């Protein structure tokens, strides 16, 4: 499972730039305004208010349900510390101001997957507010400006259960394993202007939450879900400079970045067209869904028939206080965030943005699969790279061999990276052999392949495969043999036929069987033929 | 015994154990038979909340208060009838039918804990567990002539109690004598980490120490009569008792001083109570959808289930609650009611010379120790009556509920029609002992008056 994810994710690039660049030129004069509401399921071991453990996606339905989760009357909520502190940690990592006191409210509606008839959330006095996530231009191809996404609020709340509908049954099947699991809802300001920026925010948020071990961040498994708020602004009268802004629509429950991008682009065009055609009034403040099959949004409900959630402070739960000192302690203990790792990799090792992105992406994938980033330093590829770079004194050589050769060969073998597949010391020995011209790059790849299948050292493997670079004497023998075996060609070459020289070099390389550096062999051959 | 056993069916019990287990515990409640309002979990008997919705609800455990009482030696006798989910002041609205008054076929026992009050009055148990959200223990206690305690909010665990309005719901205690109620209270008043509103051991200690300091340093009882709660002239019996108290002083030798005091915000209490209690009821009863447990309609739809499963009064309060929580009404109703609630708490705090350890307000030096007022504005409710009039019965009991204060109704003679009536003793949060001491004095005086 691990390696399939890597195979999927390393080469995968969200094709979001396509939507932007292919957009018709008329569209570019309309300003797109995007805000996000992200639900992130906390990876705490226990639910928010009950004693139930948190199940994984593959657990038997209704096997992680306490009487409280099933809303048995007479049970009462007790706030668990673990999810609470995970939420505080997320707030700190997103540069939020943590409220000295937050409180819980009930949001009422009836649905099969909500046994209490309400969700406990934080409407009036949330956990944290006023955060910011900064972005720099050119961190990858899709981000073209410096900007910041401001976090309006973070609230701690309960997740719902799941209701499954089958065509052959009138009533749904309800699974309460997820019911009561802790979520944080992160509400941003409308600070994003392209789908790429929205995608970049979700990815960055995900990498932060994974790095601090707060959320596993897998959208497909539903532990990170995004609602998108979109509207569009455009000048409708160039003489009077009248600006029209469409009402904001909310697109619910987007469960992949691809859907998110497509849905935003779909609405962008719909709103912009409406403004262009003087029909802005046809856009209503609706709640929309995304139809993946038909690649279009559909109306779930309008503002008029919006649900009145009848929010009410939860009479069972008191405010929860946190001191500035406690927040500071959380801040002090916070793991290094991805941005800091990025800066270090670029500044200390002089790596380019592309290589850094690959390292960070692979690292995040590996830690999220492992579930717990702290206990998984074995699969910490950044740490592996840094050790290798220090030993080899050549960060660029190290990153090339880690990203291209090591990861490349591992993914061909369907094996996940771990520092145990090739220890840093063995890898360093291999790089030393390259650096000291004892093996060619081409041969070194074969050596690496063999090393993955054994515990032998690089030198031993090199000798076992008989791939050591030929000595000066051996090379002279190769040159002599070439000239002896291809006498006609040698003569022609000496007479100035340049074409035939290539054939001679090819022959020599074959005789050297990969154990010679091509340019060096060429030089020696030419010298022998008196062509230099 | 106050009443003779009558063959007349009063509808006191919803279920009874054929052979109640006798506890082997030698605790302070050893040998006492206990009736439990049918809103508390019991292992052996169903817990119906007197609702069709929960007719077949069988909890796996005892409620915390039931479990503590049993551990102290009490034996469970059965479950008592009540208003559906505790909503009512007359015990008119029960899926099992109303609870009749022990003295009259024309009257009701009062609610919502009517079954518990009648069981105590009929001596069918030694004490009863009840609930009190806005007067549900004190009112039936008053009507049936028994002692009824609504403790300070947060002292007795609500774990295993079917909720009605969770910021107001309290476990109540009923008995024939103040001493029995006090003994049961001392067993049940324990911090419980299963109840998020259970107050800490430190806070309990702080309150009782504050009371002890005042008691030990003063040579008199200071009793306040809040004029807003005396708009109905006190009964002759109460006047006699109070006169006697002033004349002879307390049995412990303390002088008794009486003050007329004012609780101006009390006039807001009834309205604020019905807004808040209904709002919370609409929320805490949202869980009954027929999905996980309880009644489910033939059609299986949530709407039909709730339409068929709830009684009329419950549905009325849910509708009212949904309205006051709706976006348009929330500020005007719910928030204003919360403001009134705060004002009422502040008013009470100003009257006592005991400090409120929860709000950390300063005690007023010339304040009183307890307040005394009639528990009910009338005798037991009539079986045939204007149902709307029922809400007004809570007018004297809701202020203490909203302020989370301890209040105990103790019988003081009979009214002009011969029905029992009670007087409420109210004190500062956590000062149950003050309530018990004053109530005991009144109890003794009433006995002397009866003998005389």
C-alpha cells in the first residue's frame, strides 16, 4: 500500500494550471474571489466527548460506538484532553490567536447520521481566530504572487456518523463509528484568487497538519473535506467604472483537489458570463454540490430555504480556559513546520525549489501513511537526505541520487522508502565511489540496484559485479585492443576520417563494458591515433 | 403517616419490583426503601420518562444517584409516575395517565414528580428520588405534604437522568422528614467525573466553610421574606410558625430576626424559565428520532415518530423552544431570558450574607442566611381545570431554579380546603446545611403546634 501511494503521488501533479492558462482571455478581466471552509478530522485516539476509540475506515460498522455516541438519554459529554490539545496545536501552527476561553454550542438539524439531533460545535466563542498562512511567489509553477490566506476562525466540533442508501431499502443504513470524532473547522477569509491558490492552501494546510501530527489529511478517506465559497467581480461599465460582484455561492463537500479545481473553474465561468451578459441577477446565494460525472455544479438549496440551525449554547458544557503560558508551551514544543524545512533545504544546501518540493511531498506522503510523523523518523526522507548531504559534502549529488535513483528504483520495485533499504552509510559509500572516479554513474545505478537486494557494502557490490572503473593500464589495453581489432578504421581515422572515430569509440566502450568514462576513453583513443 | 392507605388507584408507580433486593450495605441509608422517579436509569426496571417514546427503554446501568443510594444501603422498590420528561406542574401529562392526589379524586398530586411525592405521602417508601427543573420536586411536595429538596445545581450527578432542560435539571429528594432528606442528600452530593456540570470538591468545601464561618460567628438567624414571593398572603399556619420562631428563637439558642427583602427581578423568572427550559427541551429531546432506540412509527419517518411518540405538552414545549431558538427570535427571547437569569442570580447574591462561591461575588454583611416563601400559590391542581393555568404554578419556585440555589419545601399545616401546603427555605449556593437547619426548626414548630 505504501509504495502504491508513492507511485501515485510522486509523479502526480495536480493539473490545476491548465484551468488557469487555458481560460479564455475574456475571463481574465473578471476577478475570482475564493474562501474555504475546511473540515479536518483530528487523528486523536479518542472521540471528542465520549470514551470511544476512533476507528479507521476499515473497521466493522458500529463497532466503535459508546452510549453517548448513540445519544442514549442520560449520558453526558466529557471533553477529552487529547483532541482538545491537538486542536490548540493546529491553531498555534496556523498562527492563530487562541481564545483564552472558548465554549460549545449546539447546531440542530435532523439527519440519520446525527443521533443527538444536533452537532456540538463552537458558534459563538470559537477556539481560535485571526490566523494567517503565507505564500511566496514561485514556490512552484502555479503560484505567481506573494499572498497570505487569513484564517478567520478555528472551531472544534463533532463529526457525524455515516448514512448509506441502498436502492433496495427504503431506510438508510447508519454507521456511527465516525459519530463524535473530533473535527476542526478552519474558516478562511476570501483571500485566494485562482483555483491553484486554493489548491496550494489546502496542500499547505494538509502538510502543516500532517507535520504536527494532528490530521492524517487524506481527502479520499474524508479526513480532510473542503467547502468552497466563490464569487466573481467584474467591471460592467468601462465609462462609469461600475463594478459588479456576484452573490457568493458555497460548494459543499469537495473530496479531492481535482474536484475542487474543476468546481471553482465551473463557477468562475458561470459567474463571469453572467456579469458579461448583464445577467448577474441570475446568480443566487445558493448552496451547491459538485457532480463529478457531469462535471458541473448543482443546486442543493437556496438562501431562502437555508436550514435554521437554532444554535444554542450547550448547557452541559462549560467554557474551556487556556492560559497564555499553556499556549506558549504548545508553541515551544511544535514540530518544525514544512516552510521552515523548505527554507533550510534551500538555504543550507542550495537546493532548487523543484527538488525541495519533491523531497517535501514524498516526506509528507510517507509520514501520513505511517500515521504518526514522530515515530516515523525511519521514513523521514528529508533527514536521510540531510545526513547524506553532510557526509558526501555534495548536496546536489545527494539529492539527485536520493530523488531520481533511489526513489526511482524503489518505485519500480514497489517498495516504500525507509532508511533501512539502503543505510545512509552505504549510500554515502556509493557516492564516494562516484566522487573518486571509481565507478561511472551508469555503473553506479546497477550497483545501487544490487545493493537494494543485499546488505553488502557499495565497494563489495561494485567488485562483485565487476564494475570498478578500469585502471589507466587497463584502459590502455582497451585502446590497444580497439586499434588492433579495427585496423582499417584506425588507419582511416588517422587519415582524417572523423566519422569512423565514433565507431572506434563505440567499440572501445563495448570492450570496457561500462567500466570506463566515455570522454576519458575518447581522449585516450584519440591520443593513441595521434589525433590530438 | 399522613394518609391512610386507600384502595383507590392513584397511579403512583409505573413499575415495581416484586421482590426488592435488600442491600447488605451498612451505610447511612441501610434499611430504607427508595422510590425512583421514572426518569432515572435503573438496571432492573425500564426507564420510560412517562413517555410513549421510551416505553421500552431498558438502561444497562443505574443512574449515579440511584447507584450511590443503593451503595449506602437503600433498596429500590420501584419507579414512580411523573409528567412526561418532567414537563408539567400537576402530573397531568403522563403516558401512564395522571397521578391523583392522596386526599382527593378531584385533585392531582402535582408535578412533575407527583408519583414520588404521593409514594412518600402514602408511606409506600422511606424516601424518593425526584427531579426539579423549575419546581417539579417542591410543588408536589407542597401539595402532598412532604419534604422536597431541590439541591444546588451541580451537587448531585445527573448521569443517568433523562434530560429535560439541562442547565436547570436537578436531582431532587423527597421524604417525610427533613432529617431523612438531609441524610439522603449527604449520600448523593458527590463530585462525579461523568457529569460535566458536577462541581468540584474544592468548590463544595468552599461553600460549606463559608456557611460554617457565618454560623459560628453569629448569634442569630437572619431570615428574609422576599415581598415579590409573598404576593399571596401567607397561610395562617405559616404566620403562626414564623411568629413562634421569632418569639422563642431557634432550638440551638440563636435569636431569629426577620427581614422583609426585595427580589425585583423575580417577576421575570416565570417567563425566563419557560423560554430557557423550552429552548433546552427542544434541544435535549431532538435525539428522539426512532433511529437508535425508543418508539418508531409504522412509517419509520422521523416526523411521524415524533408526532406519535410525544404527548401534547411535550410537543407544545418543543415548538416553543424551536421558536425561541430560531434565528429571528433568538435575541429577543433566548438572550433576554439569559439576561433575566443573570439578573435574578445577582439579586439573590445581594440578599445573602453568604457569598456565592461560584460567581465569587462579595457577600453583603447585613444580608440574610435564608429566604422563606410559600412554595405554591394554591392548593393541589384540579383534575378538571384550565390547563393553561398550570404554568403559573411555578411562579414561586422558578427563581431559585434559575439561580441554581438550594430550596426545600417543608409542610406547614393545611390550607382552608384542608390540603397540605409547604413553605420553601432557600439559601445561597452550596449552603444546603443552612436550609436543613431552618427547615428543621419549622418542622419542629409545626409538630408542637399540631400537638397543642
